[in-house]
C-alpha cells in the first residue's frame, strides 16, 4: 500500500541551503578522501528494469561498499567527529584530515573522550568505527527489537553497545541524558532546539554521497527518490541536488507507513514537526524513527514536493528486484531500508491502481529516476528470509 501527499515548496533560503552546495560538498569530500578506506561507491544503471517499467533510466547508488561498513552512515558521523576535534583543538576546519585525527599528538591534546550515540544500527556502526580509529571510548545504544547482528557489528569495533528497552526516539533521549550527566560527546543526527550544530555537521557529511553521484551520472535525473528516518540524509542530499539541478528535478521522500514522521509533518502543512502515530514496527529498521529532525524538515520544505509511505511488502519487493535482476542488469544486495525506494518505484509503475499517482508525480517514458541503496544486507537472516524464502509477499 502506498499513500502520498504533495506540498507547495517554500521559497529557497540560500543561507539554509548553502552549507550543502557544491563548494561545501567539495570540502567535505576532501576530508573523506583522507581516509585510507575511502573509495567512491558505484552508481549502477539498470536499463532492463527501466525498460520493463516504461522509464528512460534507473540509477542506483550502492552504499553497501562504503568503508567496508555496509552503509552510508559513516560519512556523517566521521565528519561531525572530525569537526568536533578541529574545534576542540582550535584547528581550522579545512585542515582537519584523517592522519591528523589519529595522530599521537592529537590523542595527547584531546585526552580521553567518550562519544555516545543512539542508533538503529548503521549510524552507530559509523560512530564506533571512527571512535576506534581515534582510540577513544564509544557508547552505542540501540532500541528495543534490534536484531543481534547489528549489535554484534557495532561491538566488534570496540564500542560499548547495548540494546535498550525503549523505542528509537526514547533511546535518543536516553543517550542525550547520559551525555549531559557524564560529559560525553553526543553524536546524533537528530536535531532539536538547542542541539543543532552536530546534526548539521552530520548532514554535511552526507554531501560526499551526493557529490559522488553528481560526478558519476551521465545526465541529471528527473526524479530523485530518498528514504527518510529522521530525514537528515534525505534533506542533505535533497539540498545538494536542488541547488545543482534546479526546479526541474522532482524530489520524493519515502518512509515506512508505521514510521512516517516526515510524511505526517508534510501532511499537517503548518511548518512544525509532527511525530508519527504509527507503531514504529517495520522491517525498514533504519527508518523506524518517530520524530523528525527539525533542521531536516526546514530543508525538505524547500526542496521535496512529494512524500509517500509504503508497507513492508513493498520494501521486500525492492530487495527481491535488486537481488534478482532482469537479464543484463547487475545484481545489487540491498537491505530493507536500502531497497525501500526501489520497491516503491516498482510497485508504483507496475500496479494499475497507482496510475493517477504516476501521472501526478510526472513519471513517464522520458523519466530518469535516481535511487540510493543506503545499506547492504545488515540483517542477513532477514535478507535471506525475504529474498530466498519470499517473506512479505507483495499483493
């Protein structure tokens, strides 16, 4: 099932969007290039799928190759942590790089720091990875229901990782409370009043992903599909592309039906953040966030005109389509959150019930669609259950 809402974009505020423009994104990518593990992730064309769906082209950015961590999130956490170190040591931001971050001199000057974060899995893994490179303590809290594999992946990097009894948003509040009580450094991609600087830097970190795509693509897409949890990645990439492509680009935000805080905020139309009324139960674990990032909402209201929600069977469809491609198309291993946008596109284009929505979104034989597979199989047991055994069949 797909639900949708369309909004009239607010006038663009240059001051709000400029931190995500080409010049700033180039600086962020320069920082990421200083990491030995850095390499551009592939932008893959799926011409057979595009032809099958009646589209001019489909491109998938495959983030399963990012830093060996199977997801894009490390881009944001590492950049925010680098900027924190630069500020703490009074180093110009543009001079901070990986060799300087991990040097014995930096470690001596910094002393002992504890980084803390709440995560559905991928963000915490990126923070734990960066903290390990720095030789610093890291605490990662995961919400109730997190699968053991995601916990183990984080703990394997040396972090003190544990699963709480709370939902994602309450786990964020717990991390923030522990940080305030103990002097820890909170690295969270959710912004709220009084806590926006680090989330803004995390969002800037995601511009490396957008800059890579802009350098890799053969032509500008007509439609950009972005999945959203709190909305930080979606807003950062939307801001980059809105400035690079202009008003001709249609940006569409995709969320789980039971974790639709961005959709509900757009639907309310009052410019305020609105929490979801859903259960936060979805296979799209990385998107199961009940409260939106306030900074992300401001950006999305100026860049993304359309918001949709999907059910779990549609995300599962995306996983199967990418994992079992049509002849001539490459295989992409994409997890539940990563495949959400592809699943939405396939269901939308092939199901007769969505003809009016296709027309409203302007999807036609001339359309070139860009999706981002934000993660690989971060829950391998569920991946196999979906792709091998047909769990969550689409009606």
